[in-house]
């Protein structure tokens, strides 16, 4: 048994730190089309947006921890909204960064994923995503949130452990394209809601109260981060 473990651990480490071959260009284009197909149509977006909410609320939670705040829980709702609660000073840099992390997290995660895929680190991407979802699961405080994270994390674990290299590559590229494309739409949706007088307690409005800068400035930041991430990440994925 010990000898098997000694053989298995180096193999797992090699898989994690090694590089994998890039998929064919048609696979990259096909995964881009698949991601667009679940982001652009409103009917499918109402379902797929749940995954963006996971990244959004995970971004709030991660930055809250990194800035020294006490993360008390995360809730994900069936209407694709979410809530991350942390304790600490109700003002200051830590609170500002935590509030700004939501809308910027999905596109930045997509950009980071694109960098890994551009370097051939497909397995590392899948395992890192699985680890983040497992850690996030500990902080979920409602049943729907647990179900959503378990299903998402289960998909990553199944592909990571059971699928062949070509399936892993296609899955990883589809996920990253989805984060890049899906990271763009929420900021436009928020802008549309605010133009109709809604979303008065949105992240942009909270940031406006924290910094005394107009909410439009923060909306501009969200748009800039998401669009630049899409352009930069797309270039990495397409090896341009």
C-alpha cells in the first residue's frame, strides 16, 4: 500500500504541475460558441447565470478574508441573486475592495483561467477550480446555495478524475469562455436596472456611499474590467 501511494503521489503531482497539449482550434471555437449560446439567449442565461453568481459571491468572500474581515456566510438564491455577509469595519479599504470584488470576480477568474490554458495548464485549472468550490461550500448558508455549489463542484471533480484529456480540455475552455462572456453581461444588466430606478442597493451604489464617488464611476470600472478581461483572455485562448 505504501509503495502504491509513493508511486501515485508523484504521478498526481506531475499531472498537476505539468502541461497538457492544446486542443485543436475547432475545439476552441466550438467551446466559444457553446459559451455564447448559454450567455446570450435570455432563457438560458436565467439558468447559467447561477454559475456567475457563484463566482460573484465567491469574489466578495475571498477578498473579505484577504482584507482581514470575518466572513460569516454566503447565500445563493434561485433568482440568481446572492448575499455575502462579513464582519469588520463598515468603511475603509477592506470594505471597498470587498464590495468591488463581486462584479469583477467572474471576468478576472476567466482571465486567470485563460492565462493557465494559454500556458497548457489544463489540469491545474480544473483542480484549482474544484478546490475553490469545496472551500466555498463550507461558507454556504442555505440549501439552494449548497445544491448549486455541489452540482458545480461535482462536475469539475468528475471531469478532473474520470474524463480523458480531450474532454478535459474542451470542458476547461468552455468554462473559461463562459466566465469571460458571462462576466460582461451582469454590469450591463445592472446599468439597465439603475436607469429604470431599480437596484438602489447594488454594489455600485454601496461603493458610491463608501467612497463618495458616483455609482457611474464604479459601473465604468465593472465594464472596463469585464471587457478588457474578455479581450485579453480571448487572445490567450485563441493563441493570438
